[in-house]
């Protein structure tokens, strides 16, 4: 029972770190690169003269956006599960209530 609290705390810290690291990738640090990519895509659209090729291009982009949305949904479900586990771990740690850094032993 003495090892349960430190074990739960360790698992909790590892999950918090994973959650933090997985969310760092979502920060848009290359704003100018993204703006250049958007300008390039707009230039491609403006160069189309054939409506059928423009439709193919649009459908391809819509399918790509759907794929990205599905990936974000899967990642969101994983994060919700991790947050749920963290909440349960924190409740267990709070309920345990003893201070693991205490030098006082109880008998």
C-alpha cells in the first residue's frame, strides 16, 4: 500500500507529460510558412482554366481536409481518455491522503 501512492503519482506525471508534448505539435510556430503555402494554393486555383480540373482539385482538397479532421478526432479521443485516467488517478491520490514525503511513520 505504501508504494501505491508513488506509483499513481508517477503514472500521473508521465501521462501529463505525454499530454503536454502531444499538444506542443499543434502550436502554429511557422505562420509565415503556412501563409506562403496558402498563397501557393490560391495561385494554383487561379491558374486553372478547365472547370473539370478545378473540380478535381477541389475534391482532392476536400478529401484531404476530411482525412485531417478524422486524425484530429482520433487524437482528441485519445486525449479525452488520458484526461479521464488522470482525473481518476488524481481522485485516488487525493483519497489516499497520506503524504509520501512525510518522515513520520504511523503504527
